[in-house]
C-alpha cells in the first residue's frame, strides 16, 4: 500500500464509522431498483397471451360462444 493510500484510509474509515458506507448503500439500492424494474417491465408473459390471441384469430374464434351469423344481413 502506498503512503498516499495509507493516509486516505483512516479518513475514509472515520467517515464510514460516522455516516455509514454510502457507496455500499447506494450500490445495494441501485441493485434492488434494477431488480424491481426488471420485474415490473417483464413482458415475457405478454408474449404467451399474444400467441394465444393469434391462435384464436387464425381459427376464427373470437372468444364469443354465440353464433355471429352473417354480419352484413344480421341473420
């Protein structure tokens, strides 16, 4: 360890003792925020729902069990 590093370490240690390890607290908060944002912005389940809707559209099933009949004539 250099002389400069030895001189700075006691000051840093004193600041940590007085105010807490702010860089470590900030890093933990940033990681927690990143995980929460990733969970909120997870659209992977949306892909499955869209796939099911596409499959229903391909079969002509609109999810309505009633017979729609001819929309132009209403019969």
